């Protein structure tokens, strides 16, 4: 029987959540503040949201960020899934070695990865969208592997072999038997790669071309001369979009057990 939390425990948890979300709450309030000052309330307004969609520099950075993030997450998901399938046929020691190598980019400092990829492209190619794409794919593949591999280990190889014994080709058996089982891991890996790519600054800063900006690099450039309030509005929109996505995912996850029980 679970113990009812005490008042002290509730206060402690409430304090933790307050420290986590108080900065975001301040940012949301500033996005509706008519004054550019963060300490003076100038009245409620939607002007910063209107100005956001009229600022071509901001819109260009948003388009670049979304194109880069979606492309990198999709490519990283495909490469990571195929890598997991390949590693699943390895022997145990070889598979553990490959997983150790996979962990290196995540444990490695972003600045090391960013500078290394920058030097590679400066030597053999030009910096631009492709250099950022390669860097973000390199960043996202390990996270996809770590999400897909546990799901792949949980699948039954007997079911796959039974499908082949019944006349299915290896590709068809994988598509109909294995892929549905590992799809939650693939989806989680895609979302994590998307989030990591959208959130990254260091690697993007070292691998972007001249005159090209993403949301993170544009905010960094503005921070040296003062952040425009449009960035508060943009951050608020991104935060609300994340809340909507989480709500949809949680609702769909909660509805699955009910459907299975019925």
C-alpha cells in the first residue's frame, strides 16, 4: 500500500517544479509585455507575435532550423535503425564493442565534435547547409540507436523465422513482423534526434556557413547587442508546441492499453 506524501514532500516537489518552470513563465510573460524592458510592465500586447511573422531574418532562421532539424532527424533515424539491425546479428562481444563506440559521440564534448567536423569540411569542402546536416546527423544517430536497440532485443526472432518458413521473404517478414514491434523505439529515437538537433548550438555554430543562421545562432548574435522581444514570442510558441506534442503522445499511449483490454 502506497504511503500518502507528506506536506514537506509536496512542498519539496513543488519547489523543484517552480525552479524548473519559473524562467519559462517569465519568458512567456515578457512575450506579452508592451515594453522591451524585462523589469517594467508596459501593458498587455500581441505586437511581438505580429512582429515575429513580419521579420524576414527570423523567418529565414526558422525555415533553416526546421529544414535542418527534420532532415537530420529523418536521416539519423534511418541510419540508426539500419545500424541496429546490422548489430543485432553480431556476436555479444562485438555488439558490446559497437555499443561502446556508439556512446562516444554522446559523452564527447560538443565543442570537440563541432571543431572536428568544421576542420574536416574546411579541408575537403565548404561550410554551409550540408556541413550542418552532416554534423547534426552525426549527433543524432547514437540517440536513435540507444532507443531502437532495446526494442529490437525484445523482439522474438522465432516469429520472424516462422514468417519466413511460411513463405515470406526476409524484407516482407521484417516489414510485417519486426518493424511494428520496434516502431515505438524508432519514433522515440526520431523525436529525440529532432529535439537534440533543434536545441544544438555549439556544433551548429562551428559548422554553419557565412550568412546562414538557425534559431540558436541568431539568438546568440542578438545576445551581444540585446535580444529582441520577438525571440520571447518565438520561444513561447515553441514551448506551447512541445506541450501539444507531449499531450498527443501521452493520450495515444494511454489509449493503447484500453484498446488492448477491450
